[in-house]
C-alpha cells in the first residue's frame, strides 16, 4: 500500500503525467482531491474577481474622469460692474411649478417673489442636469460646471477635485445653511474669505415636527449678522466692501418634501415662509446699505422633486427649477403681448404669458453672478452668460460675452495642450473646428467688431466661439475613449472565451485527444505574448499614459494567452461533435440567446420580466414534468404568475400602505407554520431548533407591527420611537448571525434564513414590495423541489430525500457528475431570478426609485450614506434568498460548487458586454447616465454574486454553537 507522503509527492506531478488510479488509499485521495479542487477554485475565484473589478473600474476611466483642467488665468470684465454685492438664495428642493402656480382662488403662496417678477425683475426656468442632487446642483450654480458622478460618490462635503467658484473669486462670502453643502465651498476657496455658519446635522430630521425651522434659523442668523455689523466696525468695513456675496441655503422645503411629499401642506406652507423671509431679508439689506441700489438678488433652486418626494433622475419635476433675478444691473420685468417661443404649456398653467420668460441652463447662473458684481468668471465654468437678464449698455454685454468666450477658450487650450503632450505627434489629431489659427481668427475678429461698435455681431461671434470651445473640450475629454474601449472589449471577449474553455475542459464529458506538440506551441505562444507586452508597454510609456491604461491594455495579453493555451479543448469539442445532439445543443443556445436579450430589454422595460415569468411558468408542462409531479408543477405555475405581478407595479410614486407590510408578515408566518406542520413527521425538530423557530416567528410578528407604529408616530409628528429604533437596528445586526444557530439540515437552514431576512425586509418596506419576498421565497422553495424531479426525468441515479440532505455533509467526489445541457437552463433560471429580485420592486439605476420613508424605522435624520446603505441591504436581501436557493440546487443536482457558477458567469459577462456596447455619450444626459448605469449594474452584480457565493456558502453550511451541553452520566 502506498503511504500518504508518497501519494502527496505523486500529486505534485499531476500536471506532467496522466492521473494514476489509487486503489488502496481512496479516502485519503478523496480528501486530497477535494483540497486541490478547493485551491484551484479559490485561485480561479480571485483571478475572476480581479478581472471583473478591472472591467468595472474601466468604465469610470473611460466615461467618468473629471472634465476639469487647471492652470488657466481668471478672466474678468474690464468695465465697472453694475452691482457691489450679491445675495444668492437657494431654496433646496423647490420645484418651478410649486412656486409659479397660482392657488385656486387666483392668489399666490409667494406674493413677494410674484411681485418681483411682475414689476422689477426677470424670471425663467433653470434647467438642471442628471443627477438632480444637492451637491452637483450647487456646484453648477456657484462654480458653473456639471460635476462628474464619481465626485458625487466620494462625498457631499469633500472636494475630490479642486475647482474655482464665484465664492472663491469674491472678496468675501458669508454663507448660512446646511452642513452638507457649505463646507465644500469653504474648502475649495483659496484663503479664508468664505465664512460659513451651519446648524447641527442632527437638525436635518425627516421626523421633525416642522422642518421649516431650518429656514427660520437661516433668516434669523442673517438678521443677527447685519445687526452685529452695525456695531462691529471691522465687520461693517468688510461688509461694505464691493464684490461681496451673501449665500442663504434654505433646506426646509427639501426636508419637508422628503418627509411629507411636495403636495403636502408642510411643503407648500414652507414656500410661503421662505417668501416672507426673503421679503424681510431684502428690507434689512437695503436698509443696511442705505438703499444705494447696488445690490443684486438671485433666487433659485438646486433641483426639484417628484410627487413621491425623491429626486436624482431626469423627470421634469426634478430638472425644472425657478429662477428669479432682480436688483442692480438686472433687466426689469418686460411685458409681452405676442406668444412666446416656449411650447411646454407652463406659461398658461402659471398665468405668466404676459411676462417675458428667460430660461437658462443651471451652469449659466455662475457667469451671470460674476458679471453682476465684476468678479472673474470661475475658470472651470462652462456656462454661457444669459444676456437677457442684464440691464446694461450694449458695450458691457459685448465685453461680458467676450470675457466669457475667452474664459471657456482657455479651458479648451489647456485641454488640447495636455493631450498633445501625452500623444505621439504623428498620432495626434487636433479638433479641426478650432485649430490654433482659427482661435486667433475668432478672438481678433471679435475684438475688431467691439471696437467698431458692432456689438450684436461681436456677441454672436463670441457665442459661436463658446459653442466650438465646449465641443472641443468634449472632443479632447473623450480622445482616448475608443482606444480604451477596444482594449476592454478585447479583454472581455478573451475572459469569456477562457471561462467557456474551462467549462469544456473540466466539467464537460468530451473525448480527450492528447497532443505531443502542446509543449512546443506553448513556448512559441509565451514568446509572442512577451513581445506583445513589451510593444504595448513601450507605446504607453512614450505617451506617458497613466498606470490604469497599462492595466486595461495589458490585461488581454495573459487572458488570450490562457485561451490559446487551451486550444486543444476546442479541438476536442470539434472531434466530439459527431457524438453530440447538435440540434438539441443549437436549440438550447438559441433559447438562451433570446433569454439574454429579454433580460437586457428588461433593464429598459420591467414588464419584460412579466413576459419572461409567464414563459417560465409553462416549463413543467413543456418538459413533461407535469405528468410526474402535478402538485409541484402547479405550484411552480402559480408561483411564477404571482411573482409576474410585481414588475407591473409602479416602482415609484406609490403611497405608503403599511397594512400590506403587516399582511406580508402574516403571510410569512403562515407559510412558515405550514411547512413546520407538514414536515413534523419526516424531519422532526430538536428542542433547540423548535425554540429557535418559534422565537424567529415571534420576531417576524413584532417586525411586521413596528412599521405601523413608526408610521403612526411620524404622522402625529412625535418622532421616531426609541424602542422601534432599537428593535430595527438589533434585527439588522442579527439578520446574518441568527441563521447560523440553526440546524444545517437543508430546509431547516433555509427556513431560518428566510425568517431572519424577512424580519429586516419588513422593517425596510412601506407598501406592496413587502409581499415580494414571501412570494419569491415560495417560488424558490418550489424550484428546489421541482429540480429534483427534473433530475429523475433525466435518469440521474442516486436520488436523496430532500429533507435528509445536510449542507455541512462532506461531498462525495464519486457522485459529482459532469455538466449536461439542462444545466444551462438551471444557470439561466438563476440569472433570471437574480434580475427579477433586483428589478421586482425597485430599480437602482434610477436614484429616485427609492422612497426615503423605507428607512424611517432606523433613522430619520438625513445621512445619505447610512440611508443608502440600508436601501442597498433591502435590494440585497432577495439576492441572498435566490443565491441560497442556487447553492441548494447545486447540492441537490450533484454538481460541484464551481460548474454551474461558471455558466452563470458566462451569461452575466455576455450581458455586461452587451451593455458595454450600448453605453453612449450622446443624447440627453438622462440617456447617457442610464446607459452607463446599466453596465455598472451588471458588472457590480457579477462581482457581487462572486462575493455573495462565498457568503451564502457560509450561511448555509456553517453552524455557530454558542455553548455546548455536557453529557450527564447516570448510575
């Protein structure tokens, strides 16, 4: 008999020699093979995770790099400004229609601002861009550029990239308002001339009795400031200087909108309070400065809000914000009798047809403010000065527009210089519409036109120059996009091909044909790949490319080396083709291709999931399983149809219905009780397990009632009860640990996981989505049972009663089978249910798909990252249910842990590649954002599933024993 040490030495030579059959040490061999297999699986997992992380990060380098450049000289208008100071008021979350629409009796909730529009100011609609969130909105208003998404992800308060702003260019800026907005402009300013005054973050409470007190605090502080300035000589001297800015950030409207919806009395009354506050503020400011007529006022909003109290996407209620400007240097109200160019119907709805409307892009407000007080335009601004708001000479308007054009042109020049320095001269292609000669021609001609007093022509020419400069900025910003995209696609295709090769080589029963030329070809292949690596590295080095470019461009080399190295597997497949059921294979692949397209379309139209579920419901009848398992087939049919209802329900806009949350809790308890009662004979519970299940069911009952208590308390404006908050956080913290205390018997462990996650899911639900988890879990339970019937129909022997399977039992290597065609169907089902779990009740691609009320059982004080984390956990819970089911099916169908997941990986990567080609950088900003977010979602999902597979394996197969009972001995 061969000893263990000799066996270990022989296994180390397994790669060079054919495997040897050991007759004497079967148990030792089995364990060593398991260990080797696990090591290979872990290695493959880590490599796959790394590759997918690189693919994921690549989209940010290709599409989300910061557009900002530095090193430009600030440009100021060479003429005296009309205003000495500016008051900027931003009503956070205020919709245009909420301010402009009259009440049914013909009056207005904002009489002061309406009078300004009627008599002494200019008004319009400011059009924001996606994402309609507070940080990018304020950056656009005050700095004049649209912040990239990666900056938003890095935090509301920090500046991932330093940028210039009107505040930075001012002599002094005093700010009052939210601690989430003001610090980023203070940190971005050079020097210490930006002074911020904020209330504590805890004041931003959605459960507050009256969030309008946030705005009252701001107005009170400003009044106190001017009162202090009267008696404080040094402060008074600073305030009386020119080029000062006073910024009031009014968060009450946004907070009330989130808590009570924009149509609520709280939201609308807050608008009236702000209007009164603005009127008092103007009176105080004018009195302080002796009515000198040198103060300009700008009233606007950073973003709007949907009817259901959220924002972030591109609905008109989110992107249309009010803009009212009056005071020094501002065009007075102009009455019109002829129809205006706007055909959106808002003028008639707001009864403003008689007043001239001047719409702007949100970034245009920054150069407008700079022009009014005579500070340099923010150097990173892409806004175009809206001349319709200026009441000044034609010379001033022409000079202002010329300064605006030079400021934007300087950004273009800097971007072009940077790209030229990092590109080989014979490969550099300049932007033809604005070559260096054309730049000089534009600027010279504009100056001549201004000197000849042809101001209208000069303004038109400057607008044309700005337009071309912005197009050129976009051209150089996306200069490397095609090159990087091709590298990523090459790596993507190579990786997917490699996974297919691994499946065919290790998990498919192909006829093996050893070749003697493999070693020679391997050496040649290695030399070729080494040469390609050197050439690419040299090319990138000469171009001084960033380190990430090396990763994207060199990744395809080892990937394709691995593919070509396994070319023998492809030959084996071709030689095995005559013995394969080709028509059946072709049919499977066609169906899976159609299935993948259906999933891709479902990202745009959720109703396609309903179509898919309706088709899946017919599977037992079409495959012949109905005749062998009628009850399970009918359960599958009904489960699919019930689940198919959820994608048809609205993602957003629904009103809270806490009664449905309670019903979901009752349904979860009923199904759990039914299972425990029906299985009491087959798998009797131990005393400890019985106690745990009873405790978990009581816990679910409590969690089903907590949202009702919380909702009632918030409606009565009594705040979030402390006991409810303790229960919620305790439930969340224990949701993963509690199942580890239960038995590892298949259905016992799954039931414990279901009860534990349901308790948390109920606390995060506000309506019909609470029913989604019990229905999904029911269908997953049926899927496990019906897959065993499918195995019998295929003639796979060795059936084991489901109730006797133990997750923690050691897998017998001898019983692990090769993949069959039907396993492709199982993998597709898994991907389909994962997508359904994701889009069934919400769509993370749209930021406004989440209702902030979902987290009110946990916290009501605004904290974007904790709230976002809780909402993400709500999305993840259905994933875990589906993933645990998939883990169970791998055990039931006698497959290795890796084989089915490899097929899932191929399907997911094909979807990701599809979305990579759908990514666009043209069209509306909403279209661009949606196309990118779809790719990010699929890639995140793939990475997440790889990590989640490890978590669910632990969740199903490990047991946590808090204490051990000692045996009692009786004599």
